[in-house]
C-alpha cells in the first residue's frame, strides 16, 4: 500500500524563524515549497521591485482576485509535482485560515508546525536581516496586516506542534530535531 503524503506547513509570524526551519528540513533532504515564491513570481510579472510595500500589495491583490485560499490554489500543482519524488514535503509560509481549509481537504495528512518567537525577538531579527530589513514600525504594520487582512491567526492557533525559537540557533535546531524524530 502506498504511504500517504506527509505535508508539513510551517506557520508563524514574520521573523519567527520559518525560513531557518525550512533550511533545517532541506538539509535533511526534504523538499521545500515556499508560498512566498508566488509573490516573487507575481512581482516579476508586474515588473515591480521586491520590497515590503509591493509584496503586501501583491499578496492582498492575489487574495482579492482568487479568494483567501489563493496561495494554496497556486501551490497545489507544485505539491502534486513534488509528491512524485517524495512522500514528505515542507510548505514554508502557509498564512490564511482559508489556505489551511483548502489544503486539508486535498491533503488530509497535513501537519501544521508553528514556529514561535516573541514580537520583541522577531522585530529585532527583522531589523537586522541582510535582505529587506524592516523598521520597528514596518514590522508592527506587517504583523497587523497579516492578522487583519490575511487571517493568519487560525492556522497558528490550531497548530499540531509548536517549536520555540527565542534563543540561539543551536537550541532551535534541537527543538526541530525533536519534531523531526516524532513526526518524520
């Protein structure tokens, strides 16, 4: 009997460490599909610079055009393609409740992995990152926009597992190892 696909969606607020977690799983040989890739694709189609304002505009436009499950609709063909090669796939950056509802109907073995860090820690990380650093005001604005406009709270609230990322990367990796050994 064929083993069902294990689809693990990383959820969490900006700066929590979802991309670091994705890199951890990538090093384990697990394919990573980024929801954010669609934003990059869309910005190129509109010939827009990649920055916080344009990214937010595109994410919200796509959802206005296709509904709040838009990113899940856009990533589904890539999931089906990746499933031909692997029975475990990591989705980096599931946001909305509607994306979750769309995917759980199609992929009943979906697991939500919440990456948590406090706002103070996240805002510091976002200010210090080398690519697209954010001011404190931009970080807060992004949090509010993602919660209010993108229904981000639902998937975080019902996550199957939470990994805390408040300390150093070594501690974070230990927590991810525990999740890996339990679920994979």
